C-alpha cells in the first residue's frame, strides 16, 4: 500500500499515543474476528464492529 493512498484530513494530527490506540483497536478486532469465525458468532454483530472501525478511520484519513 502506497503512503500516498492515506493522508490525514486537514487539521488532524496524530501523536504516538493515538497511533498506539489505533494499533490496539485493530489487534482487538483481529482477535475478535478470529474468535467469531471459530465460534460461528453472529456475523451481523461482527459486520457492525467492522463498519464502526471503518467509519472511525474515515473520520481521520483522506484516501
């Protein structure tokens, strides 16, 4: 993925702590996804979690 594909929206700044929070959230989503697939949890619930994460990313990045 090219760095040119992802740019912060104008006025948005990210500190190391913010990046760490995003990384932890993505790791948590990865673990949740693996568990959901293994346990055949409600796929609609998983879709909602993923959609919320994508919406959050859209708030801070232009792509």
